[in-house]
C-alpha cells in the first residue's frame, strides 16, 4: 500500500529481487542498481531472523557487560529501520535516496545499547553506499564496497575498537566480499554468500580473540547478531538458508555461556552505568565528544551525521557524561541504565516464576495511539495510556514498548489505530512479553486500522471480564466498525476511484480511496451514504483541524435521510483528515 498525504492507496508492487537472480552475469553489469524492493525485503527478513535468534543472542551476551540484552537491542534497532523504510515507501512518489535516508535515520533514532548503536552505523553506511551507486557499477562491486564502508565507519565510530566483536566479524565479511567482487563476472548473490560464510567463520574464532568469551565458552553476541543479519541478506538473493555456526569446539549450536557472578564482572574498577542520548550538534563537536567520553568511561560509540548523533558510553560518572553532551550540543532522549540492577532483574526473572523482589504487575491497561489532541483526551478520559501518533509522526516500536512496560499492568491491550502502526505494536508486544513474561505480563494487540475503531473498542473495554474475553469483545467490536475519512490529495496519483490531482477531495472507505471529488463536503456525504448502505445504529464523526462545517453538514444529512440513526460528534484535532467517520 502507498499513501497520498498519509492515506493508503493501492500501488504497483516492487520487484524484490535484484539483477543477481537473472541469467547471465553480463545482465547484472549492464543493469546495475540494487532495487529498493530488495533492500526492503532484506530488512523484513532480518527482523524475522533476529526475532527468532533474539533470546539465543541475549544468552551469549557477556561482553562488554553481561546484561543479556544484545539480541534485543539489535532486534529493536532493525525493527526501527524497518518501520522507517515502510513509512517512507508509503509516501507516494518518494525517491529511493529519500527512502534510504529514512532507513538510516530510523536505525539511528531507534538504536539501543552498544550493539544497536554500532549496528545503526553499519546499516546507515551500507544504504548510503547503495544510494550513491554509479549506473556503470556492478551490483557485486557496490555490495562489496558497501560492506567495506560499513566496516570502516563502525571502527571509526567506536572509541577503542576491540577485536573478537561484531567489528571483527563485519571486517572479515567485507574482506571476503571484496575478494569475490574482484573476480571477472562476479555476481551480487555470490558476494553475499561468501561474505556471510566469512562472517560465520570469523564468529567461530571470536573466543580466540577475546578472553572473556573463551572463559564463558561462547562466541560474541554482537557478532552472532551480525551473522544472522548477513545470513538474511544471503537468503534474499539466493533463497537458501545458510548452515548454522560451528563453534571452535565443533558443535553446530551456539554454546550456552558459563557466566561468572555479576558482581565479579562489575568490579569497582569497571563502569557501573550505561548512558545513552541523542545529540543535536556538528561534526567537530561530535568528534570532541567521542574523545571526552573516552576519558570518562569505555564502550564509547558516537554515530550519526547531519547534526544528529546517537551517543553511547559505559561510565561511573553519569553527570559528567551528560554535561559533556551539553557542551557538544543539545542532548535529548537521555537514558541511564545501572548494570547491577539490570542484571539482578534478569537473574530474578529467570529464577522465579514471578519475582517477589520486582515491582508487582497488577491490573489491566489499554495503550492507545492518538492522532490528535482531542482524540488523546477522549482516550485518556476512557482510562487509556496515550501514545502520540498519526500520519507523519507514527510512534516507534521503542516508544510503544516503553508505554507498555511503564504502565505497570499485568495485562495490556494495545490499540494502534493505524495500519502501519500495527506492525510496530506487534513487535513491541512480543518484546515486552519476552522480557517480562516471567512476571506474568500478557500483551494483546487489537489490529485497529483507524482512530474510530480504537474508540469503539475502548468503549466496550471491561476490566471485570477475563483478559481473553475482554480482548475478544474489543476485537469483535473494532472489526464490525465500518470506517471512512476525507482528505485533500497532496499530489497527482492513480487511486482505486480513478486519477486525482493535487487539491482534489478524496473519500476513503476501510483504508482505500473510494471517491474523488471537487469538494470535501459532498465527498464526505458520499462516504457516509456508502457506510450506511448496510444499515447501522450509530454514526461517529471526529473533526480534524480546519474542518469548517463538515461535521454539521454530515450530521444534518444523517438526521434527514437516516432519522433513526444516532450521531455523535467529537473534536479530534487530527491533521490531514478533516473528518473521520464510522458506522456501528
């Protein structure tokens, strides 16, 4: 689905495989250019692969701190990239460079932890090289050079690079890719195959390079996550699933780590806190900040560009790390994690079905995404925890995850109220349950594709019912709501209702364009007429910004032609959609 000014419209699908799958290496050389659809498919497969491997990678996490979240952090970083590329592609007519830039920025903003921040730099460098490819370059050369630039950028971003980590694994993959790409007639699928194989081999050697891995009997967690991602890239171009990693001991399964006590790893000489924040600042300030943070702690990573940076450091002096950011620019979205508490929390969760030492989860909450201030007030009045959203500012997986876990409820119902946000909500729900399932947390996502569906579902929410009964009733109610909207076309496009020009009034029914007209009011009445064609008892109208008399005209029309149908009007304050409508 594509979008016009935020609303979905049917579009021609993009081929998901590049020229590397067509017969003849010469074809690839002549038709150079890695297709955007191929990159998008890779991101989707990488998300799925990391979701499956997340717990395994978390269990491997002993370096630099055994906090057991490397897999989760890498997963959430790629999820953020996926959400960004999907939203960018949905904007009708968005050129490939803009979509690649959105992917890089999404990964940067959504990066979590040391591994996630480094991964965001790798992804950003890779897509920037793909976007800058010359028409005469072969895809094999572009991919090999992209891996090299990703490796160089990640080494440069880390204050003190350490071998035996994901940096080493990527460098091995890049070197193998360059060697294969230099051969006459090399194909992109071959380059990725040898790169992924080299990464798996390098991963198996990481215990030889990093003593803490050898002591725990594991390979590097970040390297394992990177290997999963490269395997996903190979799968996209070849359709094959690579063989599992073989450890130095000859086993075909990643060994479970033999961890020493958390107190031994977190010695008085070692950093006790992880500090992360986004920074608005220039290149010189970011470089100086990297040096300053190196004086304050270790695991320093500063990545980004264009005056936006993601900053990460392990330190004992949280205040100084934040003050350094203030000197370099404007730090925001600051997050501080105390390692000892984090590790104790994970140990308690794994040791007890419901850890008695943890804050108790109780009750049931609803998390709802609201597209405007009026809608937010409606959801809050009904008792929901509100997350700001809407077209053009959809919440990330991380924001939804934070809201789910912060509400302190044992049972959480999520109302995305927007089709693209459903995917982010599902990722947040699965992550929350994986992280807090031992405490009894249950999360259900009701796939509401419109704000009015969320309002209807919340209206029948009943905490006195069992969780499954409540979710079933809310889901059934949302599903039976017939919903529509009106908006103004932002650009020329072909819709299911025919062509439209900028400034045309568009009527939407169930997410598809159904009406194209010259005036919003008449189009709104056509949409209402179609929504009421199958009958109904209640019409809900939600006014947006600059709505004029749309709601009054729609109300008068219903009262005249459907006198037995009740009408409820709310001031939603949503942008882009002057009027949202539903029939129950």
